[in-house]
């Protein structure tokens, strides 16, 4: 056994962020579409815009997604290869 709790804590925090159905849905949607804005996500998820924004903030703070601003619109994309691999593994048929 390895007692490198710092490493385990980092992984644990990542899993905590992923442990919500809406966030997993957002990640899967970004995997399929590549990029997406909040309005499109809100429409697809059928949840209020502030709720989508809250989930996006958590994903962004964890380094899972990043946003690119073009005028008033922010387009989000995945930026964590580790999360992409994990989600692909979890939804493997």
C-alpha cells in the first residue's frame, strides 16, 4: 500500500466533482459535440440557466472544462484527458 494521501486526495476531489448526474451529462454532451454554450446546454438539459452555470463553475474550478469567450457568448470544451478516459470507460458498451 502507498500512503501518498496527497495523490489520493486529488483523485478523491475529482471524483466528488464528477459525482453528480447533471455534471456527467454535461461532460458526455461536450464529448459528443466538442464545444457548447450555456444556452444550448440549458435547452438540452431542460434545467434553469443558473443551475447549468453552477455546474459549469464546479467543472471549470476542477480543471475539467475551459471556456472561450466570443463576444457575449462563452463556449465550453473539455480539457482533461483523464476525465475523458474515465467517462469513456464508465460508458463503454
